[in-house]
């Protein structure tokens, strides 16, 4: 645990595994000798901060609700730039943004428009949309294979 500063020695992966086990098994926090504040196992950032007192926890910030269309390109552009400024103000190098299919595509276009200013933006597609894209690809590949007929005959879904 002492050498977490190096990214290539897999110790960060070990910490993730220990943290995940701590999340799954409540008693494991006693086995790991990790001092806990209260009865709830801490989030990853707080867990790392307890293991490494000189490493500070991540900052998380949320935007207020915006009464405008989330698919308006000017709204998405303003908010992506605003999120980057918030991350910089909090001292974070990277800005992580999660969105649905439409806002993800708009944000990608905006990042391409301002590559220098938005170089440290990481976009994530929400889980539902990500799974939908995989399912769509699988269906496209298997379209003429007869798999649809088998699934319909088995009563798993309608035609």
C-alpha cells in the first residue's frame, strides 16, 4: 500500500479489489484493519484517503437543474465548458461527464470543436444506452441467422 503513487505496479488495482471486497462483505473491514467512521464502509476516494492520510479525497460537484432542452447544442456546449471550469476550480485535472445517447454525441462534437480547451474531458455513456448499443449490434450481426425465430418460438419475446 505504501507505493500507490506508481500507476504501473498494479497496487491501485489491488486497492480497488480490497475496496470492492469491503463493499461486499461488511465484516471484511475488521479484517482489513481499516479505521471506519461509523458503520458504513466508505466510498473509494474516502477509503484511499483513510489508507493514505496524505492523499486527499476527490471532490464531487453537481449542477443545478437547467430549465432548457438538454438536446440544444448551445446548452450542451455551455454546460460542458462550465463543468470543465468547475473541475478546474476544485483542483481536478479531469472532468468526467455522463450522458445519454444524444447529449453524448453532442458533447463529442463540442470536444472536437475545442480540442485544446476540452482535452481532459472524459465522456461516459449511461449504462442503458451502452447496453442498447451492444444489443443493437448483436441483433444486426444475427439478423439473418434465424435466432429471432428461435427466440419468438420459445416465447421469450414477440416478433
